[in-house]
C-alpha cells in the first residue's frame, strides 16, 4: 500500500470515530513510523509502506479510533518546546500548564537568590524538569504519590540530564527536607470535580490524577493546610485550576495565609502574606 492510500483510508476511519483532527493525527503517526517529516511524506505520496509498517500503523489507528490520546500511542508529548516521555500512568501535559512556567520565570527575575522549587504531583516531571532546564541554578524536587509516575519522571530527568530530587510523598507534608529548602511550590494537582463530564480522550487518563472531590479542590485544601503548618513556609505557591474555581481557591489560600499575587490563564500565583512587604 502506498502512503497516499493509507492516509486517505485511515483519515476516513478516524473521522467516522469522531476524531476532529483525523488527517493531522494520521500524518503525525506516519511521521513516527516512517521517520520522515510531514513535508517529505506529502511530497512523496507514492511511497510504499512495508507490511511491518502497515501492521504498526493499523494498530495505532485502532487505538486512536477508541480516542486513546496520541501521547499514549506515541509515548511522547511536547511541553514548553521539549519532548517528554509519557506513559498511561501520568496525565498528558497540557499547553495551558505552560502558564505555570511563565509565572515561575517572573518570580525568578525578582528573586535575589537561586530558587528552591518543589514540583508537587509531578506526574511525568514536565513542570519540574522544565523549571530546572529554564533555571539551571535552581534546586528542584519532583514529588508524587504514584511510584509509576515517579518512574516516568525519573526517565525524563535522565533524558534531559538534570539533577533533581525525586521522592514518593503525599503532597508536601512528608517531603524529607521541607520548609526553607523550598521557596516555590509548583502544584498542578487534580482539580476536576467528581461529576464533571470529561471527553473520551481524558477518560483514558489516570483518574487519580484528574478528580478531586465534589468541587475539584480537595487536594488544594489539603496542601494549603499542610503548608500552613510548616515552620519555614514557601513564599510562592503556583497552582492550576479551572477559571470558575479561581475565586474559591483564592479563599482557600487566604485561610492558609497566602494572597493572590497574579493570574495567568488557568494558573494562579499565591504569595505568603508574611512576605507582602518583604522581598519576593
């Protein structure tokens, strides 16, 4: 079978399954299997696919008709311009989460010293590893309750050759050296309400990384309660949640002694009230 015929047939299958990005998805999978870029594939529609390539591609297309995210099929996903290994044990990185890095970099410009950053609920490690790559002098820790997620994060840390602390903990309370070691917390925690309708692709992702109570903010309540008990509290906490949740999350943070400093998309930057007058 030639590329053009496969592209046409597979696109039709995905469209019938309700995949809005059908043709693009097929082209991406062709790029992976043929190890050619899209321009080359489109310029040579007469290329013959081997039987092995067809078998692999058909398997991928079958998975995609079931709305399996491309990241799980390919085993990789882009975040902040870099490719990260992704497994079914972690959430697929969202472009919206890059706003957390934007806020972090703004904090770094005002910080007098190198930042100490804790990435809580790290998943694939994309946030914490990106933070380390963008801020090489920063000290970064990746923390998660899932051993499988930490295995994925460890792989990605090795992939980019970064030195980071990796530890299994439940949020921040059990971090081995908490408090003053970390002045910034990145907390992209589960925030989907339990009864919130999710799309077919998200249904393939680990529920533990998606849902968090009736209003989706249970884990944020827990982490702010934990932080409030620390002797040396982090100055900055950066979160991500749905925009309708922002007002309630602001009140949760306020009860723990943090006020809203800035919002960027779905991300919010909370600053310790004790540092309101002092340096950031």
